[in-house]
């Protein structure tokens, strides 16, 4: 197999899934491909570029939706497919390194509906989704390691659904 950017990104994603973001290194990617680490730099300029490309690959699986709730659930599903994906996508997005903007679809929906602040609204919803999934993935890992004695994925999903529904409907002041 010829070394390519796609092969490097696929290897990085496999390492992310198996070992997590903390153990994803250029050396480990190179070892998994049977090459020296220096060979990777002909295809990706640095580790941050590799991480951004992996984040883009995760985001590329988002399905097209017609409403914000669907967007949030699609993003959550894509992130939960890969270990530490929420943390990876969050850092890549914060640094502006990826080529895919996870909020683009939602911003388009809001703009077409005449919403006055589509960018700020989608930033807030993105932060909710990423934060929720980071916590959910952390709890899942800690439960698997025996650090937590209880974790209910169905309850996490319920909390996510209620949070998204509340966000989409808006919070009406009480009293």
C-alpha cells in the first residue's frame, strides 16, 4: 500500500478509537503504517494538521437534516462513534484548523428562517453538544475502567434530548 494522506488519517482514526486522543502520536501512526515518522510529513505538515483531518473525517459523516434538533442529534451520533471525538473536534474547531465547520448546516437553517443571530446561536448549541458528549465519553471510559460504579447511557441520552429540546424551544422565564 502506498502511503497517502487518506491512509495516514485512517490510521490516526484507528489509533484514536483504540488508544484515545492522549496516545495518538505521529510515531504511533507511523508504526501502524510500517514507516518512519518522517515519512508522514510529506502528507501532513504536523500533528495538529493530522488531528484536524481526523476531525474533518468524523464531521464528514454528519447527515443532512432539516431542523436544529436533528443537527444536534446527528452531531452527537457522529461524535459517539469514535473515542474522544468530542474533545478532538472541539479543539480543532476552536483553533480553526479543520476544513469542515460543524455549525454550517445549522447556520444555514437559521439564516433561511430569518434568525437574527445564526452564528451565535449555533456556537451556543455546538458548545452544548460538545460539552455533553465530552462528559458522556469521559463517563463511559471511567465506568469501563471501574473508576465510576454507575453510568447509564440511556439517562445520558435522555439528558441530551431534554437539553436540545429546551435549547430549540427556548427557555421561558419562570415567575
